[in-house]
C-alpha cells in the first residue's frame, strides 16, 4: 500500500501506522535524506493545523515482500518529492 497519506502531523501519522499494524503491514524505512512534507508557506496555518514540516507525506507499507531499495527522486514537480521503492517477493 503506497501513497500520499497526508501524515503532516504526529496524530495523523500515528493513526495511519495503527491501521497498518492492525492489518500486519510493515512500513518501508531507510530512505535517504530528501523526503519532504507538503510545502505550506503560511506559518499561521501550519501552527493552527499542527503541520510538522519534518514529517514526510508519502509512505509505503508492505506484507509478503522485502524492500531492497528506497529512494527519493530529485523532481520538483509537486510540493513533495516522489519516492521509489523496490520490493522482492518473499519465497
């Protein structure tokens, strides 16, 4: 399961991780630096909504695979950089 989970706050991130744990999914970790959160320029709204600019939005969860690589692609076409994960099927 992969995508933009809008995990811009610790509360949202914990909810997504709890759901993943409940269905036995593991999260891909080990990304190099460069993952980004949504780029909200308004400090007022960041504070009002609880946006943590250090929390990446894009995440990958898996079951029955082993991640072999986790990369951040150097494209600036969105408010956060795309990620690329390669998975190997467990025997």
